[in-house]
C-alpha cells in the first residue's frame, strides 16, 4: 500500500508563486511516475504535470513555461514549482503515483487559490 501526502497549498495573489510537495511512503517500486492533477469546482480532474523515475517530464499546455515538476527519488517526494500564477490555476491539486499498468494511488489533495 502507498500513501501520498501533499503540502504547500495556500492563497496567493495573481503573479505569485507556490511550491507544492508530495511525499510517498509504503511499498513503492523503483520505477514509477509521479504526477500532479488539479480539479476546479464543478470541473473534471485534469492532468498538470508528470515526471518519471529517470526524470523525464511532461506538462499540460496550460502550465508550460510557468510550472516545473521535479522529484527527489531518495525521499520519494515530488515537487511542483508554480510561478506566474493565474486565477484560473485555482483548484485542488492532487498528487498521483503510477507504477506499471495496473497500480495507481492518489493523495488527498491540497487547495491552491489565486486571487486576482
């Protein structure tokens, strides 16, 4: 079983920055992908960014150039540095760990609110 705990959310003005963290614990395979998703009120949960164990990254078009995903494999932790935040970035941000074709685990989410 894998547990994911997000932190770092909060309230920030437009143009500001936040850094989210997600720590994974439990039975974690060596090779995995860690990702961030977000869900705004009344909307579906959308992909934000992902990073594999070796460090390959992928971003949603809406956050390219503003958000940076990174990870510390020794600590099983993934980070999301969010710069130039916009009100439309307001959402609950969820961490996800994917291992192989059949295993996925989600965190409880952390609220990010960007005021205009």
